[in-house]
């Protein structure tokens, strides 16, 4: 089977794994993987380094094999191959552009559910800083908010504009790093010198005071200079908790528009475009069947299409409504998200591993062993849960978000270079996941 086919199967598997694994773990351990080959029941997954390979081998192998076996309808054994970036489709990622090449205005399917947001985004791209400033696009996940931001960015780049796209989480991390490392002036220059700033998922700013303050001043500087600002969120500005009135009012200055779940005709058009893009010949009755299965999430819709195609390729069958139904019949039962790990469980497991008390872990002791255990706990809470930096800090005796971020970066770097620490962290993770099974 070709690399391209293996990658299509792997992308389908990733769609299911993204539901099974929490977001931080998915991005860290699966986000840079690629399907390299599939022959005689052996599936090779390319990974960027031995660290990722070892983690997947010890923590996610059984889940990955379960998902791939479900797709193949036969037993699959997975192997992890280091160096994928040198030989698979990921090789091109070394020179990836700032914006996803697939996310353009031409590839955005317009329907009644998104026509206003599309028109506003196009207007902003054509006349930046002149109207709808800021542009605020909101709606549930998977409906095309990021697609529109990238489409704006593509057009701005072709016009020679200095354009910066960033997720709210990345912006937050840069704020924390700039403050910790004394690079606030460099941070200000980076964000306040652009012609256009595009920020994804601003609801992430909720409760992060230093981040909100820096974004507020960045916003003011850019807006005063008629530089275009466009942001996305999963909710309107007034529904974002713990955000200052001044910042909320700034976000409401321009145009607020939303994305709604696509109607049947739009879903069908999306599937037709996706099939054409992938060079797959699928009859209208099959596409109509798939369009009826998913009504609220475009990413899930595309994932269903990928699954149907992969099923056909693996079993060497013609794609029909009946084969599509078989490919999708058990997907609901496989998409139950496991309960998230609780911070208290992580703290207990780490304290036991380092042979210290829970009170010392959360307290103020500063000896080397206790500090290391505390930093590992911070790393694991950030890695294994969806808790914010502030929430993790509160779990560990009132530590600041900057402290949590510093500890996470420090341990992430240390386990790359310290085999003993890496083994200890892996053992803690294994015990935690075993406790959840």
C-alpha cells in the first residue's frame, strides 16, 4: 500500500484518537506523527524522535492498535519509526508556510450558516483596517473559524502585509516567557509592529490577568494605527468569563459575526469538495448518506468521509451506501472520551514516586528532591489534564501561572536529556493510566 494511502488511513485514525485522548496529550504525542506504510497487518507510524516513540510505545500502543484494527476490520500491529520528518509526507513540514495552504477563501464552502462570516472575513482581507476592526468570529468548534482566519492571512500575505497569526494559548505562553526572561520589549515590538494580527480562541484569555493586560495594550496600539485585528472564540465577548469590561468593549467595537452548524446542502457541498480535493470518486448517494450522519461539526464530517474511504481501501471494496454504513456503524461506540485524570490523583502518584508527603509537595519546602517532585507534578498536571495554569497553581498551594509554565518547560526539556527522570515520569504516567482503566 502506498505512503499516501497509509497516511489517509492514519489521518482517519487520528480523527478517532483525538476524541479518545485529551487535547494536550494529542498535540504533544500524536500531532507530529505520520502514517508511513501498511502491509500484511503491520502499520508503521512515523514519529519525530525517540522520546515520542517511547511514550507512544508504553502509553498509547494498545489504543492505537485498537483504533487501527477497527478501521482495518482485522488485527493490526503498530510499529513506531523515528525520523518520519525525513521520509514521509511530513518532510515538507520543515518549510511549512505561516498559514495552512488548504485554508483559503476558494476552499471555504459558503452556505446560509456561514455566509455573513465569510463575507465579513473577505471584506477585512480586501480592506484591512478600514472596516470591521476588529472582526470577531464566534461559534462552536469545527465550523471553520480557523479556516477563515487563515484565509484572511493568505490574502494579506499576497498583498505584502506583515501578518501574524497566533493562538490565544501561544500568545499567553509568550507573555509568560517574556516576563520571566525579561524580554517584554521584544514581545511588544513583535506584536505591535504588524499590519494585521489574527488571534484564535480568545476565550482562552479568561482568568489570565497578565495576558489580558498585554493583549489590551497590543489591541489599543494596533487599532490606533489602523492595523487590522481579527479574532475567533467559541462564544460572544459578553459570555467570556473573567474578562475586563475595557477589553470586552474593545472586542465589540467592530463586527461580531457567528458560524452556525451547516445545513444539509452545505454539508453535502463540503463532502463533494473534500472528495474532489483528495481525488476520490464517490457517488452522490454515498455522500448524501454521510452528510446525514453528522450535523454539527465539519471536522467530524470530514473524518467520517476519511473513514469510509479508508475502509474501502483496506478491504478493496467499492464505496457504496452499504459499505459506508458498515464503516461507520461502530464509530459511536468507539468515541467515548475517557474520564480525565484528576489533579489530586496526579499529585498523590507523584508524591508516592518521589517518596515525599503530599503536604510537602504542596508546601514551601525547597530541598532539591521536593522541588523536582513539585515541578514534575506541575508538568504532569499540564500534560494530562485540561486545567489552566492558574487552576494548576491553586491545586499546588497557590503557585503563580508563571511558576507552572516555567516548571513545565523545565521538565519537558529535562526528560529529553535525563533518561532516569524520563523513566520515572513514564512510570508515573503508566500507573495513572492503569488506575483509570
